[in-house]
C-alpha cells in the first residue's frame, strides 16, 4: 500500500560515494576555451562550449551529447533552469534575455516582458512564482509559469543582483553594493536587511541556506550568519576549506555543493558537499585535473554529479562522478544496490549482507517527502511518482538505513 507523508524533518544522508570523476565529452566539439554547465530539465542535461557558443543536450546522463541551437545564434546562455515542465535559458546582452523550451531545446519561445541587454545570472523559484536575477536590471518575476515577466524591483536599491535564496516564506537577494534584501511577498516589495553586516561588506558573493539558518559571504571572504531568516546577521567563522571565497553554491534536495577558492601555489578550487546541512563536509575534488579547477557550474542529474571546466583549464570539458554506484552505508558498512536507475515504475533494492526493507521514502528536488511505500520485499512500486530526480531513503527492519539518488524516466 502507498502511504503519502508530508514531514517537516530533514533527513541526514549518511552515504559515501567511492566512484571517481570521469571525462564525458562524446559528441561535444571544440573545447579549446572550456565548457559551461547549463542545468537540466526533468529528462535532459544541458551544456555549452565557450568557443563558438555551441549548445548541447544529453538524455543519457552525459554518455553522449547532441548539439542543439541556442535561443539566439552564437549567444551561449549564461544559465539554465527547470520550472513547471519548461527549460529556461538566461542570456547575456540579448534583446530578450529569457527564453524557454517545452521540447528540451529543439525549439525556443521568447518570454514576454523579459529583461533586455543585461546578464541573467540565474533563476530561483517558490510555489507560484519564478525569478530571474540580473547584473544591471535587478529582478524579474513570472507568476504564469515563465511565459510573461515583469520587473520586481520595488525597494531594491541596487539592480546588480548576484545571488538569490529562499527560506520558508521569504525570498532573499544578495547584491553588489547593497548587501541583502528580503521580500515577504514573493518579490512584490524588497526591504534592505543588513543589520550586523559591516558597511564594507555589502558587495555580496553569495547567500545560501543550511537548515534553518542563512549564510552570507561578501567579496573578499567576510562571512555572516543569520538565525532569524535574514532579519539580523552576526559574524561567522566559515570552515577553513572555504578559503578566500565561494564561486559556486548548488543544492539538489538535501545535497549542498560548494566550490571554494584558494590561492596556494596558484589558483586552485575545490568542491565540497554536505548532506546534513553543513554538520559535516566531504571533499569530492578527488582525481580532478591537477591543473586549475575552475568549474563553470555544478549539477546533479541521472545519478551523477557533473562539473564543467571553463577557459582557465581548456580542453577538459565535462566531468561526472556517480552518486548511485558503489555506495556504502557509513553506519553499517553495507553495500546498497538500487536498480534499474534510471527506472520506470518498478525499482529494486538490495543490501549486502541481505536484510529486509521496512519502508522506502522518496524526496523530490526541493527536499519534500512525496512518497513512502511499505514493503515486505525488494520491489518498490513508484507508479504515483512523476518523472524526475529523487532522493530515495531505504529503511531496514534492523533500524539501519541508506540513501540513493535515483531518476524516474519511464512513460
């Protein structure tokens, strides 16, 4: 019997991925200036090359890539985002800087009212609204699935927005020159909220959430923490691995990734991940090239973590690392198997040594529990789930558990 639960608690992931990074560039041409990750839809991963502005998609988790036309010829998007069944591309200096596709880039639709002649740095969404943040035109919002957009800058004192984040019912914008702004009404009105942040630290680098708290880093490395959803901030001693700053922050469900920057024997970045909201971190840089790691994007898709090397490390392109193979439960040392992955409606779970499953839960990309199925055997029916990425939590009758990243891609 399928039992649906909506639980407030976030589960702590306790798995360890042993697979190494592998280069996956089959079908991609001309990486002389490097590559850029451009996010994913429910079924496809997107990237581009910095030489010539070519754009590519993959439906098999990066095994092969097929070239597609970008929304504007020769203008490689800056970013990509999946929202309400559409894939959005944010552009740089186009007469229209937001396009969307309902067929994974085979064709493109121009978004009405989108910002013009600016850089769309990224997207963020909450239930009922999606936002695009830009380098010179502030924030744009859409409440009809991204078909039409309008400026959402009331109260925003600077229009150079470098990052956005959400926490509970609030939306935050981190800006260059104005620090942090908070909106309580989905971007209709913004209020500057820098109490506790030094006047010299209002050029933001990133703002992100870990658990119930918010974290803000200024350019130059000064860091702050808020325990009241951005109303006030206090100085925060960041982990040493964050070095002088952060170049990427990416979350997929409970998994949070940070690419940190160090100057030690030359420019060198490292990638760390946490599955327990920063309580512990794992360095997953591992076997990536000894030359400068300066990744252009981090994405989870199809059971893998992906990075793309940019122009500082040319000709390396796309790399991926499995999040679903060779997984060991740290508590028990047991090997955990889930197959097939991607899957249709039926998925099989095994453990070595063999043990019985009490129940299996699935969390969507937002970290929301969407399905729990109690089972007397290794076969789990997921027919009620839509296609997409999920975190799968397996609870055994001996009170141990394991997690796996899985993808449903059946009809």
